C-alpha cells in the first residue's frame, strides 16, 4: 500500500504538469492573438509573390489595390499581412519586425521592399535617401513618347489637398505655382529616363528609370508630355481600368544588400499581354 507522502508527491507532480499545460495553451493563444490567422488561400498567395527573401530583406510583388503601409483608410497594409504570414510560417513567437523603407502607391503594382531587421531598415532608408537604390518601371501609355528614348526634366509642385503633383518646365514657374493658396509643397526637380519597348495600335510600353524620387513623378511627367498612363484618370487618361489601378509596374530594383554588401537585382513579372494584344 502506497504511503500518504507518496500519494501527496504524485498529486503535486500532476498539478505541475497540468499547470504547464495551461500556461503553454495560454501562451499559444497570446501568440495567435498577436496577428490574425491567414487562410490557406491567403498564405499560398503571399508565398507565391515573394520574389526574394533572406534574414534581412523581403521583396514582394505587390498587386494593384494593396497598400504597403497603413493609411487613413484603415485597410490592412502588406507590412501587417507579411507579419502574420511570417509568424504562421515560421511558428515565430512574439512580435515580427517588418520595416517599410519606401512606399508604392495603391494603384501601382510591382516590387515592394521590406526590412526584416532594424539594421536593414536603417541602411535601406539611407540608401533610398542617397539615391543608391535604382528602380525601373514599366508603363503602358495611351500615346507614344517622342522621341522614342530620352530624359525628362521638370519641376514638380505637390498639392496636398488634391494629392496630385503638377509639372513645370522651369523652376520659376513652379515656385510661383507653389506659393498659391499655401496648400502646396515647394518646387522640386524631377528627372527620369525613358525608352519605348513596344508599340501596339492603342498602347505603348515604356520603360522608365527614375533619377529622382518625387510624389507621383512618373505619372506626372509622362502626362506632362502628353502620354498619360492607361487607367490614370488623375493625370489625364481617358478612362479608368476595371480593377481601379493604373498600368504602372515597378519592374526591377538594383541595390547593394544592406548587410552582405553584395549587389542584389530583383525583377517582378507582370502580365499585360492581353492588353498589348488588343
């Protein structure tokens, strides 16, 4: 017959085991509450659109309509969706870091870069500030730029109230416009290179290399030479796209890796064949 002390010790041991189970369950609940649980469809979709990832960076092929960072709409940004994705995929406890070193407008698709560490974010912010991140875009224009290859230089004035930029040929005109009403930023020089890649009866595929990074720069400068982007009603396109976006795609990026220091080149695919074939 077992002694009373033996039974007591066994009960205490079972109590500890039960307590550990309760605490583990509680911890798992806290972890799952940190981020929403993605559906299998969402998880697979995000996974399929990751173009590059390591311990420091994640490069995503953003869709039209998605936002990179939170805004006044309250819609979930990609930065938060990616946190939930990584927490689930890697069974990562606690908080996931996902820094945003640059923005990509909601109606634009293509490459969006995220930093997975604070060190990478700090260095990427500096690289974007100094112009050491080289980005190339594809745009479907409703008119053909002439000549077929060249460089555009304007002075842009941003109207905050309208969320729109205006292009001027010279700085003096831009500064005069910028002083009206006190609602616009001062004039900023904007430069880009472009070349026509393909022509169809209705649209023209144009490759754009940004030399400066200004608000709505590509949209505004192409519109200023009479070549608005397909679907871009704000900048002069005749009609909108069905998905509410515009045919501007962040096609590629070239930069020095913020930690490894080697060159990194990433391309984002886009399927505009149905449009170009019309």
